[in-house]
């Protein structure tokens, strides 16, 4: 592995990446997980992330970008601190997924893949998230919220708002 | 958090530890945990494969291929290492069964992976979850770490010299296509999830070029139960050539949606009206998608059928991933068809032209049709395009998009014609896009 002298990641993440590059039969296998963990820390896959991950895995930046552009959860622009992902696929649609999406657009004042001016929330309409029997379902970052109504959705958003210092 | 449901008709084999805190390794051990693995080590590969064959277990991802046979295809001697790959990239709309196994019984997946490894002579397994399942990855990682700490994974497992097995867990990053076995291998190798042509099949040339067994998470979680109860006993629960039970996720317009473990061959009518409590709000049933979004729709008069691979195939549909999506009388099939094809158009990886162009063309046609700009020829065109996608792609995604589309236009052609004549649903589920407006700017 190429030696990384100055990492853009926290020491904990850098150490995790050192380990991740060594556990697979082929180093490149660590690419998708690394991109996700990098995004978790930096907020998106920035140019600097691409450069460092390419270096860590002995890949061309082009190889990294080629993979990056394929996966829908990876983004190259920042999102809100809390990314609200509303599922509107069939099971959720039948139980009010689109109404929930419209409610979120209205209450947050933003559209698909937009971010509130304070940077707190972004909104995304997503495909099936695997919570069909507990529909309609929403993911905020990685947290699942099931069996929602517009009123319950407001309460969910409030719990994230309440985490912020006033 | 998913809610656990229960019904007296359930036969709890796979789900028998659900709700009992079995993610904790000590609790799991109290509930017969890791006994099957030790038995497998003692009895050897031939016994494992014979037991799996006798069980009649068929792949729970959707294809329904006999698991014991799949394991027996792996060459005994191989220059390259052999691998076990557990497919937990659960992405078929209507399907959330693996979700609940990862949550409630992660060790059963670890055990199944080791057992598959013992059966085919592999020393390394991968458990791949979809990217959205991060909290479930955390649960799996904890379970794997606990198993290592007890000596159930690593070198000389359970104190048996020379019996080694390692497990790596990871997630994807959002891609339906990666649930297809060859695209899954590509993703695990750090590439775009694009399918490989077969042959060679993964059992001969798979992950990193080595022989690879790829099983759905539910399939693999069944293995320890089968080894403990015996193949014949498991087979007896189901119907002919459809051994055992299945986790059915019933969603949509029912009173009690949830994941229920029912014997193979259980009546679809009873699953909807008894197990899931009937149609929500006392409405009438219009149609059912019996096994996830890719399975052709069944009309309300076609539900007197047993839920197994062969009976559903005979009825012109599929058992698929066991995700039963129920539509009440108010649903517009035009809207439902549009939402379904939007999904497949979004998820087509673009590798094969019939899928890439076909899904896009159908989506555009149905979008215009839905907005009121349709013609009679559109209905025929949609059918024509779908028929020409069938069987013409590397992987089954093209078929998965074409099959439900054909079901909608063939079984509910009159609804498309009425829509054309101006009929509109009383409760529209999707907003109508004015003709000429930019394309839908959502996920799809």
C-alpha cells in the first residue's frame, strides 16, 4: 500500500482504512465500504477523498470515480446534516409514501436533493429501502422510521432539530 | 424498528428465535445455537450436502434453485480458494424478510455460512448487506466479533485442528442491480455492479476467479435448522419439490402487514385474508403482486393458489422473494405500472441495451400516458417493447422489468383503455405530470 503521510481523515478512520485495505483477498474490494465511511465522515465524497482512497488502494482516480458514480448512496456534493430519504416505491406508495414526500417538501420548504438554508436537512425521494411491511418508511441518514403519517413525520423531524444547540 | 407479528398458522422454523434476544451470542447458545455447525464438522461434507438435498430447500432470493444441488456443483479440488457469498442486498420492492433475520437472528446467518463452507471446502465467507442496512451491519459485525471471541470463527474452529473459517461483512452503497449474483461479485471486488455473462457459473469461476457459492441470506439461515431437524423433516413441512417454510412479507393494503413464516404451499387467499387480517378498511381486493415487484400481478380471482415456486409458475407468475404486495380496489393499475417501471428504469445498470433502452422507453410512454397524452397504440407498444426485452440481457433485470409490465397490460388492459377514455382514479397515488413538463425529478 502506498504510504499515506497526511490523511484527510480522523486518526480513527485512517486506522480503520489501513485495516480495511488488508482484510480482503484483493485490496480493491475495500473500495465501496471506504467510500461510504469517507462520506460518513466528510459529508460527501470530495475530490480529496477520491485522491486519498485511490492512493490507499493503488487505483487510478478514474477507477474510483467510475465506481463512485454507480452507487446511489454516494454523493459528490454535500447534503444536509440530516438527510431525509422518503421511499415512494410500491409498498410505501400504497400506504401514503407520495403524500409523505409532499408533506416533507412542504414543511422543509425544499425539493428532491435540496438542502435547507441552515444546512440541517436535505430531502431525497428514494427507491425501496427494505421496510415494506412497516410502510410508509423513511430513513434519516441511516436511521429507519416506520409506519409514518405526516404528523408522525413532524415529530421525527423535531427529534433531529432538538439535537441541535438552540 | 420493525414490528414482530405472529399468527397461529405460522410454522416457526427460521423465525423460532425471533423476539428472544438471539443477537446476543449467549442467548443464541441457550437456544441450540452453533450445535448445527458442530454437527456439520463431525459428520462431514457429504452428509451436509445430502441433508440439504433431502430438505428440498430452494433459493429464497427468488430463483428457487435447489440449494443442495448448488453446493454440489462446486468442484472438490480447486487451485484457487473457494468462497461463500451471502446475498443480503435485499432490494426487491416488497421484500424485507432478510432485514428481520439480520436484526433478530444474526448468528443463524453466520452458522449457515460456516456450514456452506464446510460443505464445499471453503475457508472464507462474505456477508454482503445492502447499504441502507447500516444498523444491521453493526449487528452482524458484533455477532461476527462475538463468534471469533468464542473460537467459532478463525483458526481451528470449535477446537478442531485444521478447520478454519473467516467471515468478512460489508455493505453495498445503493444499487438494486447488485442483488444479482454476478453483479454482486463485481461490487464485492470493488467495481461497478455490472453483470457477468454465464457460463462460467460462479460455482466454477466466481469471486476473485475462485469457485463461489452465492446464497440468499434467508436460504443460508435455513441451513443450521435443517441440519438439526433433518432434511426429510424439513421437506415434509412444505409441498412436493418445495421443502420447508418461507418468510413471506405481506405489505400494502392489508390490516396486519408483516413478515410471517408460513409453510410452502400455503394458500395465498388465507395469507391475505387470515394471516394479514384482510383488506385494509374493509375494501375489496383488486390484485396481488405475489413475490416482489418483478413478479407478474395476479387478479383478485386468481388467489386460490398455494404459495410455492411451481404453483406460482404454473399461474404465469413467480414466488420470487416472497414479498406479497396487496392492492385494494381503489388502486389505478396505470399508476402502479408507472411506479414499477420508474423503479426498473432507475435501477437498470445500462450494460445491456434491451434493458437500458426498453425500461426508459416504457417509462417515457407510461409517463405521457398517465399525464393524459396517451394513445391506443401506446398500450400495444408497451407490450411490444416488454416482449422484446425478455431473455435478451446478461442478467434477469431486463426480465424483472418486462414481466410485471406484461402482466399489467395483459391482465388489466381494460383499465388502460378506460384511462385513455378519460377515467381517473378517485384517490390518485402519484401526482399527474402535465404533458410537456420536464421529466419527473425524483429518485427515478
